[in-house]
């Protein structure tokens, strides 16, 4: 893994992992700054490289009345503002080829390819051509080994700054399971591999049209991911998940982030 392609990892120590964390979606123009401020302080105290995560728009929604965002320009300006105020990189999802350049223009550091779109060649090429880091989430329907083709699409488009993220596999119609062999298999691509802890605990396709989740297992999934060699973790967090406008059922409450990271750092140091 060539860290020179990932500036935010230049100071990553062998006994540490990095963290992508924040709300599922930018819900307003104020609260993301408060979330970022707390996470910056926590990660600094544990010497963990931190990337603020927030989707500027949620395109994959179950129902027509589901919250999608506050508007692309407003949300992207929030991400740009957080990047400037706290001096940290930011990551957001893109959903179509034309969105890659738009997000890049707002100084987004990492363009994230949603799991359902990980095989979309035009989207991967467009993301690659921005020169930004490209984080590809593994489809819930794919093996870890098969993700090498997605990596190759980005690299063959002239961009070696690629990361992969594990987020579980479909188990029947309404559940996901994590096969930790996928982390090992994706690391064979010699790129940073991230464990998406919270999305892996989703329970999709509920009859209500609202995705469920098992946030009580966040610590378990996180510990196992660090133990088997994940380079980074992806955790969605919110001060009050019950009031979150997207993915509240599987998010980690903000005040629980620090005690979790403390345990994970101890595990990483013991390996």
C-alpha cells in the first residue's frame, strides 16, 4: 500500500487505524460543524487520522417521502466549510458521472462510490479523472476478491488513490452479514481497506419502507474488523440517532464514539 497517494495518512502509525465518521446526510447548515468539532477533538487525543463524512444528498431511498438533503449547493458548502475550519479532509458520496466534477469543485477530498454503484464504469472513470481519492464500497452482492476489477478501472484511468470499503453481504431479503474474509481478499489489491461498521448492521427491505438496524453490535463489528487487519473504520454518528433524517436505526450515538475508540486503540496496540 503506497501511502503517498493518501495525504491524510502520511502520519498514520503502525499501531493506529484511521476513521471516516459523521452523519449519514447533511441535515442542516449548523449541526455538522458541531459533530465535526467533537470528532476532531476525540481523534486528535487518540492520534487517529480523521475524515469527516457527510452525504450531500441521499439518492438511494426506499420511499418517495424519505429525506434526501438540504440542496446540493448548500450541503457541499457545508462540507467545504468544515474542511476549511478544522483543517481535515472530507468524504461524500457521488451517484452519477456528472457529480464527480461537481463535488471535486467544492474541495471534497474523497469521492465515495456507493455499494450499489460499484460496478458502474462511467462513474468510476469520472471519479478517477478528478484526481481525488476514490473510496469504492463493495457491493452487498459481491465478494471481496471481485473488487479488484473496480480498483483496476480507477487505476487504469490514471488514478492510484483508491480505497475499498467492506459493508456486509445480503443475507436473505432483510439482513446483512459480515464475512471478514473479504477484508483479507481486498487487501490483496494493495489499497487501504475500510470496514463500514454501521451500514453493515442495516436491516434493509423492511415492509415499512424504513431500513432497520442493530446498533448494539457496532462495538463487536468494530473490534473484529481491527483484529483482522482493517486499515480504517467508517462509522456514521449522530447526537440523537432516533431523530436522524437518514439511517438512524444503525448509527452510533455521538457520545459513545470516544469510549469505543479507546477500546479499539487498545486492541490495535496489542496486535
